[in-house]
């Protein structure tokens, strides 16, 4: 179980961005983290993956733990080795490298099995196999999202953190990304899915949290969040 407990995060020593956030991602489940721009979703993912440091952020209270062991003081590579891998917002790939080179970089924390992992990625994302020799910067937005996901999956994570995978994608592509998330999860990987597209996220997640101003304001099964018209209107930006 991945658990965030009473987490407080500041940037630049003073700016309080997370104000006591608690959430849980059980093994093998998909959990959605929703909320408006600036609510603190990306910050929460950074706290889990060890990336706060590089953004001048720090945990000032609370904890992030995996199977009851704290991980919020670990460096990013150590977090990956524990089985948590993140796809950052904006699907950062190495634009000048090929698809295959990008995937290979995703395997840098593992000692063996990189070739098998690559074959699994090509089965999961056939388009990446077709384009294995292409320069990543020339891929479409959807293909780049798949490459970013594939790269994160190269370490065989137990937990995949996704930061707004649907951002900027055409509706058909959003559907495809959603189906891929479901497939990745069926293969056993738990997913913490940060999304502005609440309908998409809740259609695939079992449980949803809504973050507002650095606090969890809703914490409910997806079906309940989707069924409540007031919630949809006020928190999820849809009717
Ligand atoms: P978005 O969808 O825009 O990424 P978010 O919910 O992910 O929104 P965060 O990116 O976590 O929100 O940002 C939360 C707050 O922290 C915002 O007010 C943002 O301006 C601020 N913030 C984010 N990164 C930094 C940083 N490196 N230094 C200072 N403040 C930051």
C-alpha cells in the first residue's frame, strides 16, 4: 500500500502548498487525484517520487510510505528501485533520442531483464514498435504519451504515477490512453492518476480524491463522485 499521511509541503521554505494531505493507493488499484490548476496535485506526485528537492520544495510534516516504510526522504532513483515510477506532466521524453533509446533509459535502475521489458512495451504499445527507430521529438502527442508511459514501465513498477496523461490530446487519443491505463492495471500495476479530465479519470479509477488549495475536500469511490450532480458541477467541472 502506498500511503500519504498528513503531508505538508512548502516551496522556497515559506510557501505552503500541501496542508495535511492524506490518501492511499492500495496494491493493484487505480486511484484518481483530481482538482483545479494549482491545487497541488503535481506537488503531491513530486513528494512521492522524490522530486521535491529539485524544485526547492520540502516535506515539513507528515509522510509518504510504501508498505509502512517511509520513502519521502529517498532520492528519485531509490524510489524507482522500491517500485514507484512517474510519468511527468508534459510527457517529457528525450526529444533527440529514438523511441528505443528512450525506452532503454527507462531501464537504467534494473540489473537485468531490460530486453524482455522492451518486448513487453512493444506488445503493449505496438505503435512504439513501428516507430522504434524514430526520433522521439517527431512523434505525435499521443505517441509521446505512450513513450513516456512505456519508459516509466521499463522498471516494472508496482506503482505508476501519471501526471495529466490526457492533457492536450484529441478525444480519441484520450480514450486510447484510458484503455491503456486499464490494461496496465490489469497486468498488476497500481496507478495514481492525476487528471483535470475528471470524467476520464473516474471512468477508470476505483476511488477518487479531490484536492483544493492543498487539502483533500472529497474522498470517495468513483461511482459516488460521478453520481452526485453537485459534485460534478462544483468540483469536477462537468454536468
Ligand atoms: P497544475 O495542473 O497546474 O500542475 P497542480 O494541482 O498540479 O496544478 P502544483 O503544480 O502542485 O498544482 O502547484 C501547486 C502550487 O504550488 C501552485 O500555486 C504553484 O504555483 C506552486 N508551485 C509549484 N511548483 C513550485 C515551485 N517549484 N516553486 C514555487 N512554487 C511552486
